[in-house]
């Protein structure tokens, strides 16, 4: 205070202290408080102690600073002897520290968000006009409206907290949902063989010495199906009336002999152990003939175990809506129904090591597992965040991905985030097909009355396999025959006269890139990407032999996640061309499930194999008419055609 007025550094002089404080307040990134406390008494004027809000925010700041320090990663990684590729891999301890830091950041955000929600509800509360403080403000002339004054005060209190929350949110996004590079994807061993794939056969030339023992399961499968390998493949035909489903198998004993003769393994014990590893990884799956009611077998083949191939993108045709979330061994993973208990169990060890039981109780009370699952399940992938909703342009050309492939990429990225945190949640793709109507262009008066049904399956683009009653696969769905009459109305929005619904589901494998391509070139050659084409064949039900009305391959590129596509599909017949059109509606969804632990007891019963269940069902329905055909051939064109046309 000087003779000329109040001064503070370069501010002043001012005739009153209030003017000086207002000038200082305007130069600060936040506003100083000069008004009365809110009427709800969050801050009390009585006493000389600091306000409760000041104490609260100070404790939160100190807690946040200490938690940030405790979650900080090690500045220098531990030194290891031997400079090789393993030097650049993340050790188990470093990975654990990273997980603790990620969980700690999210818990900070969770608690801070809970506090923000509570204080915001207080700040946004409606004030009664009869409140004594509001009447006092009006009587003293401290504002034209007491309600506006209280709102301004509430906004002044909450603004710093909102900024703090926003900064923690930004950090959480960077920590939990970063750009996933190829190095963070679990790579499997690359093949050490040169392959020549054609429409007739698969030729293989080894480019490494004989006796390699670090080959992946898919490398072994790809070598096994070559010419002159000595492994003969049989076809298990599951006959149900006039229909026949096929499964390609190979003998366990011949596989053991081939593993030894090719130099992959050195003894029978090692060969058996290698097959057991492939079984555990679900590269192959045993089919025990002793448990199947087979009609007849070739006399020269022994009783016992055969193996079938397991596609990482294995498709299951589910019978009803409940089957969409049923526990099962699908593809090369075991899936269980989604449950908060499984998520809580996966996070328990981390929070116990971070802060013991009190921190674990805080995580549980804030429903951290559920909130984290929702956050990761709805996070936008980096390429959408970077685009900001604009069209993606590359070289002056619009490079927008197809909706279907983009939906697969989005959920592969989200699965990668769950896997990065060692959480069990995984997305499965679900495709629903509704058969709405059938129309014949050669019948001007409308479609004649007839009984129809359809065969449907999902396949990969480029597959030339034929879908018929004689060449069905395990993932083929057949609808119930429906009697169709003449339509009562016509037009694009005419009511559905067919009304059959078919559902498919398939997993999104862990060890693939964001575009669905596998890191293993042998797996990519055998099972290239997700199925993206719907194959449809419509039959007219007859007394003796059913008549095929036509078939169609429906590309699902325009189908987006959570969206629908409805169209009229032309059915092409080999003899009559195109006379029939089917009206279908496609829906793509993604369902969240949980991976089962490999150490889980009774894993086979908790998550039964969809392939083995389908084989058993068809064997029982066929009345012991299932049989095994064995062709004495060392050529692989038939097997290659089977691999091209089927999703195991």
C-alpha cells in the first residue's frame, strides 16, 4: 500500500484492493474467488482453517504425483549378456511393470472421474429461490440474479478439476490405446521353405537343412500335404439321408512316420510329443474312430485316432441366438461366456501387488473391470483417430477401407489391446443372414407355390468350391423347408414370405496383423484371412431328388459393424442361367467373450469343440451311415481343392 494506492509488482496503483486483485486475476489462467461461498455449504466461512475443497484437491494432487512416480517405468533396462535378438524383447519383469503402470493410470482416471461426477452433480444442483443466501444476495445488490451467481461460482470451482480430468484422459489414451506396431504382435516362426501354389497342386522346396525342429504346426501341415510326402488323406463322409458332409483326415501313425522320415523329429517319442503340442495349440484336432458309429472302413487301415485340420478362422453355424455366446473351442482358442468374475480374477493379482487389499477394494468398488472393458471395447482405432472423420487420401486417391474389412480391423485392434493387458476378453464376429423372399423372373404372375430350403456357408474370397448336398462342410447351415405361395404384394418393401434366419460366428485370431494377415507365411498360405463371402444355394424340395434353383456368392464388403445390407441376389444355374432371385438381409455384429485359461480343469467339457460336436451330431443323425473313403493317391490336387473350398 503506497500513497498513490495499492500495488503488486507491475500491477497498480489501484484505489482499492479489490481492483488490484481483479487485475491480477485477469492475468492468471484461472480466476480468483471474491464472492461468497455456495449456498450448499461445501465451503464454510467459519473458522480459520483452510477450506475442505483446498485440502481435498491438495491430497488428490499429492496422491496423483506419488502414484505417477510409482507407476513410472524403469529408465534403464537391465543389462543382459549376449547381444542377440532376445535383447530387444520385453522381459517378463518389464512387461509386468508396464501392466502395473497401465492399470494405475486407468485407476487414477477412474477415481478422478468418480469425484468429478459427484462434484459436478453438486455444482449443477437446482437452487431454491427461497434460499436465505440467494435472498440475501439480492437484498445486498450483489448480483441481478442469485442463481446465475451460484452457477458462476460452481463453474469456477469445477473448471480446474475438469482440466485435470482431461489431462489424465489424454494420458490414459496414450498408455492404453496406442498405435500397435508389428513388434507387439506375437510372431510365430517363419517358414524356411519355398512354396509354389497353383490351381493344380502345392509344390514345396526346402531351403534349409533337414532336421529343423523349430517349425510351426502350420509349416508341418503345409509340408505334409505335398506330393510324395507319404501321408495319405482320407475323407470322412457323414451321410444324413440324401445329404453328405465331408471332413478330410489323416492317420496318426502315418504322421509319426513322416515326422521321423522327413527329419523333423529324430524318434517316435519326439514325433508323438510334436503331435501333442500341435493338439494343444489346436493346429490339429484328434477324431477318435472308436467313438464314432462308422458304417465301414477300409480293411487295411487300423482302428484309432485320425486328425483334422483346424482353421484359425473356423466358422460355426449356430442354431439359435443363445448359441451366439455359448462356450466352445472355436478356431484355435477356447472361449467362455463373458462374465465380470473372469475379468476381476484377471486383474486381482496386479492390484494386490500394486497396493494390496485396499487398492483392490477401491478397484472393485468403482467397478473398474466393467468400465475398463467398456472403454477398450468402444475405443476408436488409431487410423480413425488420425483421420478425424475425414476421407483418407493416399496419392490423391481416396483410400477408404471397405466397411467389412474395416470392422474386422477395428475389433482385431481392440482384441490386441485386451491381449496387451493380459485380459481374457476377445471379440467374435457374428454374421446373421435372413432369407426374406424368392422370385422367378419367368413367372409374370408371381412365383408358383413351392417348398424351398437353402444351404449357406461363409468362405474366403477366391474359393472355387461348389456348395451342394453332396459337398457340404461342417460349417454349412441348412434351413428348414418352407412352403412359399404367390406373394400378396409386390415392391421393394414387400413383406417377407420366406422368413428363415441363419447365424454364423467365427473368432478373430490373436497372432494376426491388423489387416487379418498372419505373421506365419505357411498359415497365411493355408488359411488366408477371414471369410468374407456368403455362399448360397437354394433347392426346391422334391419327393425323390431335390432340384437346385441356383447358387450365388454374396460379397460382404459393404457390410459394416452393427449395420445391415438388404439386396436381391441373382441365383445362377449351370443349365438354365439366371431365372431366380433371392432377397436377403445381412447383419454384422461382434460379441465379447472371454478366453479360457489353458490350466483350467475340464477344459474340453467347459468349452467343447464345435467341430467334434458337429461330427458326432451328423453321425447320430445319419444312423451309422458315416463311412471313411480312402484314396490311394500321392498327389495333392484333390486336397488343395478341398483346402481352397472349405473353412475347417
